[in-house]
């Protein structure tokens, strides 16, 4: 026999053997998952299985699953929905943010696997990020379910990483309404470093009768500055410059660069302070009086630091001589009247705005008209007419 022919035949046989061995290895890799979970390989069906779940506590913006349509399936499979249930709860939370998109169906060809990145979850009427979901149910077992038109649902159970940030707010109305503090502590058992990116207020309940100014939700300044990294077991107190006057209840939202959104519900005690009265006495054009009140239910004392008067031409001036002197503490349920020096004789009959300023970071104003330049009073109203003199009457006027 020709040696060249024998060599060619041997090469063909080796190629056939390689193809068979390769097929066997590929088949073994395909069914390995089923063998591992002691799954009976179905016949004449389309089957989906979740072969892997990747959840990284340091990158909580999303998680990734690998979905396989084995080669023994009889057709391609179309994924219609991914949903999660927590622990033994039967309620399903649908995954609404995926890449690639599932909305119109996602095809997994027979014998192939695809990776799906999941980033948003629907909880009731609210859509949350994966970071919010993973933090809320941290350290709990979840079941990930993949639904298909052609196959039964595939599911896999995993346990979420433990990530915990302790949030302790401090609102001190007796000191100031212009800032608050919040202490953040990354739990010693947390599985991730947390880099604080933003601190803000959300879902605030505001009493605008007290506030009398637009609502602020994002601090103008935070000390120490952000971003700020907290390792497990570390904590830091942040001072947030934000006027929280009138905010009775709010949530403090902490956003991290790792993708977590953390909420802390809190209440803030308020101060009820008003200008009760402003008096310009036409008999004393060198002074005016301001009565203020710290009402019942206020969080604590307030400290009055300044009083100004603003003229109708836009000029504002500080009152220099005030009795009692400033600063003055006013406790709850106390009225206090201040006598202020200002010669307003040449400013009669005109608008003036009186403003009182408090150390706690807010003020109150009242606008009124000073007494008119010509004021006539009848001093003898009861004796103006004399019954014995019916031809005359007598009046005494005072300007």
C-alpha cells in the first residue's frame, strides 16, 4: 500500500477521533451543571438554567446572571421576565432594568448562554436601584427566577452580602437651624468599604408657616468634604450646612460610590417664634416697641441678637439702642417687649418693616405704616356742647 495513502488515512482517523472527543467534552461541560444539582435531564423539552450569579458588594449598581439554554433543548428560548423573591416570601419583585433589554423578549439560542446585567427592581409602585434593594435585604437569602415562553422557570438561590451603615442624625434647634450633623458608621461586619458621595434630605414634611422660605434639600457645604471612604468598623461625623427650619420629618439619604442608597427616617423639633406686635406711639416719635413670643411647644429657647428697620426706599438700619439689651434669651411660652430708639418724626405716615434676628439662624419681619403727620384729637368730646348755650359749642383739638 502507498505510504502516502496510509498517512492520509491515519490523519483522517485522528481528526475523526478528535471531533468525537471534542463533542464528548462539550456535552460533559453542558450537562455538568445538571449533574452537580442531580437534575434529571429532560427529553423533548426546552430548558433554561441559571449557571452563575455574580453579586459584588463593592459594586452595587447591578448584578449579573448567566442563563444557559442547553444543547439538548429542542428549541431556542425566549426570556420574558426576571423576578426575585426574598427568603420564604412568595411576593415577587420584578427586575425592570436589564442589559440586554428583556421588554419584548430576549432570545437564548439553543446550546448557548448569555449574561444579563440587572440594575433596577420594582417594589410595589416604586422602582429602586439594585443597590437600594441589596441594602434593604442585606444578608438575606433570595431566589432569582427567570421566566420563559418555551420553558419552565429557572431559579437559583443565593445570599445577599452583608452591608450596613449606621446613620445617627443630630438636629439641635437650641443652637442653630442653619446646619445639622450626621454620624455615619460602617458596621464592622460589612463586606464592603463605603465611599460616601452625597448626603441629602428627601420626602420632607414641611411647616411653611414656620419656614417662610423655599425648601432646601442639598447641603451647601459638608465638612469633612465628600467623597469620604469608610472601611468596616470606621465612623465619621459630618456637618451639613442646610437650613432645616420648619422641617418636622424627613429622610436622610446617603448615596455611596459603590451604588448603595441608604435612608434614615428622622424627626426634627421645631421652634414657634413670632412678632406679636409693633407699636409706634404718636406721643413718642423717638422710639418704637416690638413684642415677640416664643410659643408653647417650641423645642427650646431662642436668642434674639439684632433688630432692624427697613424704610420704603430700601434702606435698612440696625437699631443701636435697645431695652432690654441684646442678645436676649426667650424661653418657650414667654412674651418679651423691646423698646427701640429711632427718631421717626420725619418718617411719619410711611411703610416700615421691622425685622428681628435670632442666633438660631432665622428671622421674623412685620410691615406697617407709621402714624400720619397730622393727628387731631378732640380732647373735650364730653364737654363740647353746653345745654345753657344753644348757640355755640366748644372743642379743644390736639395735634
